[in-house]
C-alpha cells in the first residue's frame, strides 16, 4: 500500500541514491542492495514517509535506473524520482531542483541509512521550524581517536569530548541549501559542509544508533540482523552520552 504523504506537511526530503557503493563490493548500486529481501532504498523511503511532517520525497536515482526505481518505490510512497549525478553533491542539487513550491524545510538523507527512524526526521525538522537555518543529527564519538602520519606513526591523541559523528537526515531552510549549492566550488561529503562554507551556523540534535550508515559488508550484515530482530523499534533519538 502506497503511503499518502501529508499535503499540509512543510518538509521535503531529498534522497541521493545514485552511488555505486564500491566499498560494499560487487553487486550494483548501493541503494539497491537488499536487506530483509528489500532494497535499502525501500526501507529508507518507507521510514521517511512515516514522518507526518513530510510533504514531498525526491529520490535521485542512478541515471540508467530511473524508471526501475520509480516502479520499485511506487507501492511504498508518493514521490518524485530524478536522474542523479556523478557525485553525491550533483545528485542532491538535481533533487533539490525538482522540489515543487511549498515546502520551506529541506532534509537531505542517505539511502544507506536505511533503518533511520521517522522520529529522527521529525526531530531535525522541528529544529529548523524552531528557528535554526541548518541542523545535523550527531552521536558522541566513543572510540579513542589518534592523529596518524602518512607513514603510520601516531602524532597524538585527539580530545574526543568535542567530537561528534554526523548522521542524516541533515535539515536546512530551503533558501539556505539552495544558496549553498549555487555557490559550491569544491565537492564535499555532506551538505552541512556546504552551508558551513557560507558562514551559516549549523546546530546539532541527538542522533539515533539505528541511523547507521551501511557502507561495508559488515554494516550490511549488522543491518540485516537488526531488521530480523523480534522488534525493530521506531526509537527516539539517542541521548548524548559522554
């Protein structure tokens, strides 16, 4: 059954899903790899569509798979599918250009974070609605972090108390994200980095341990295990821990 998005919602979610997923090994585009018998993209879109604030979802698909992705997602949610670009940044820009008039809050979400709970979407959107221009979900860094030279020698230990691991969805006022992409010169790995270069303040909200990024074969196995658990909760964002 197709999820009917909220026509009174104020949030558009962009899902760049054109990446090859080289670190996952052979097997086609990363967003179309399967856990629980379904592609990561299906899981991700299903959870996004469950967030009541969402008005529009735009997926940037591998250029040769646009029709197939549209057909794949048609039973999941009402959405727009556009061809992605050669880089993540190009895919986000293409998806942003396809957002119809209306939503003034735009979230960018990795399809590889397929188990992200809907409540995290709402948390990020609420922070933008509350006055922030840009918001990222984060978790504390729990491992000891070393700075290491090119030849493998430890240069020092980094104070992790001020470090955070960044997740998606990342949220922005639509005008802020559009201006950042229009001004972009060098490719960056996340959209918050683009707006930071424009001098925009980026606020943080607590992330979710379920919003893990599926990048390596181990991550795929972990996500499969979580999905096959007796109950995969739509958990609240994890409280920050020291």
